[in-house]
């Protein structure tokens, strides 16, 4: 039985939780281009300049949570996040959607 999920400690995640002895699921979001189907792992150079001023490695998705460990409330896990960069920024042919 899992007691929650562990998310990547992106720039807006305030605390590294003590996960000792906890059984957690690892949560990841992978971003793919709608046109090219390429997987993007890093922000573009422009967004890196902006995001690089904050702590940690700039990531494509920034989680807006107090901790990198999220426990269920009323049987649900709720996660807020923002996109920090978009596939079309990379100029590799992803012009669909954003
Ligand atoms: Zn970008």
C-alpha cells in the first residue's frame, strides 16, 4: 500500500520531505511534441535564462506544492503545476497547439 506520491522537486516546491520509511509512488510528467512526437526533457534557451534565476534545474513543468511528497486527502491527490516552456519554443517543427 502506498502512502502518497513523490514528485520532482521543481523550483516552486518548497520542501524536500523526509520520505524515510514511506512507501511512495514516483510521479513524472513527460512532454512530447504534438507534431514531431519528440520527447522534450529540457526547457529552451530563452526559458532557461528566465527560469535559471530560480533554485534548481529549470524544468518543463513546475509543481506548485509545499512539499515534494503528496499525501492523499479524502482519497484524492491533487497537484497544481504550470508549464514553463512549450515544444514550439525549440523550433523543431512543433507548431500545433501552444
Ligand atoms: Zn521555452
